[in-house]
């Protein structure tokens, strides 16, 4: 990603994850074969929510009461080493930054790993964790205690007010003055990684193209089962400082095709993470396409030529073309996120080098 997000501190919606922490670590992982499941085992807030949802005749799907009991009874059959292993997997999968950076001994735990432990548990938790985000977090019994996700989004885009999707830099992120919002993407996909579907350190607003057209459920931490590092979306201490370079193979700008454009992105010290980002979000393809669009790359080229001609005519003097083009490049670099300027600046540099400007 081009720049990191700032994490919204101290929002009440994070309490939901705390309830799940307690459920998994203090109820399920301590399930005793001699102690039958009862709702009183739950923390007071979660107990009240489970009961309210179960008693609501308008809610016809059993999201919590039955699934919590089912998982508890499966855990009753595990010996302590298995419970300890699952508790460790839970902690690791919720340490999103450590997983992205491969530090502090954190190793990702996938649903395929959970299936190897217990197939029925894997199936039950996959449905349970999915519903937590898609259905349960928006139920009135929950929002009365922790607030609505729209409230978090408003605070998020107020704090992160660049207005651009950091995962591509091309598209906008809907701001707080609009009636609709962009979707939260599960950075580590909820269909691959258990336990973190409502962990907001794993949830990032993302433009539709990045979320639904390119990333979808792709795994940033693995490439064909090979482990890799990824850029952590909230890593404000390590901005990747990505450098873009564009080279054109010919000066006939109007007739350029993708094969005529060589685009590279580099980051000192974080190249592996940048490579993973480029792979999952198809960044090279998208940036090259922008250079070829009539109203992007070609328009930048034409505007630079016509701007030089118009300025010379208006002033009645011949303005040095190289200096004019450099002014356009410098202007673009001053506001890189405006209208794809971070690509425009390098594209005009490439046009200049190939003799098109």
C-alpha cells in the first residue's frame, strides 16, 4: 500500500473482540468434561446478548446460543495440549501486525490447520466467525452495547482524511459527508484465517476495485503455500516509501500498448512486502492501464503539450519546453494523491526521456 492507515483508538466496537477473546480462551479452551455447558459460563455482557438474541422471535437464525454450546462440547473432548495449541493459534491469528512481519514467533493458523485438528470444529467455527461480522455485529442487542460499525467508519475516515484508497492510490474512499460507506476488507481473509473476523486490526476500509475486483479472498501471507511478509495496514512506524519508475519503449504516445510500458515499484528495506502487495492487488497492471487511458495518461501528455503552446502564445514568448514539462512534473509531485499524480509525474518523466515531450 502507498501509505499506512491510522488506527482509531478506544472505540467501543472493539469490545466485541474482547468478548470473543474471553469466550475462546476462558470458556472453550477451559471446557471441562465434567462441567456441562450453561449460559452462565459466559461473561455478563455476552450472556445478556446471547439470551436477548435467542429470545427475539424476529431472528430466525441461531447465530450464538447453539453454536457456542456446540463448540464447547467439542472442546470438552480435547486434552489439554490440544486446547493449549488452539489457544496459541487464537492469539497468533489476532496478532495481525506480528503475522504480517513474521516476528515474535507468530505463525498463521488456517482453517485447513483447524480441519486437521477436528473437521467438525473447523466447519462450526467457520460459520460462527463469518456470521459474527456479516450478521451479529449489526444486531440491536449488540449495537446497543458497542455502537454501530457506521460510527466507527465515521471516526475512521475523519482520522484518515486523505480520501484515497491506500491500497491503490487511484480510487477514492467514501468520506463522512456521504450517506454510503466503503466496505471493510478482512486483510487476512475470514474464509482462510479463523478467529479474527471482528478484529478491527484486521479490518480496513478499501475501495470497491481493490476489495472486490482484485484482492477478494487472496492471501497476502502466502504465495502458492510459500510464506511471505506483507505490509501491515496500520504500520505508521514503517511507511514503505514506494518509488515508481516508468519507461516507454517508443515516443508514439497515442499508439502505446501495455507491452510498451515498463513499470517498476521499489521500496528500500520492504521490497518483499511491496512485491506481495503488487501481486495481490495487481498494481502493475492497474498503473500501466492508467497510463494508457484516454482521460489519464494520454490526457496528461496532451495537456502538457497544449499547455506549453498556450502559455507561449499568451505571453508572446517561446517558453522552454523542458522547463515547462518539469514544472508539470513538479506540480504533480506536490500533490501525489490528486488524480493519480504520483503516476502522472513518472509518466511525464518517461515521455520526456523517450522524446515524446
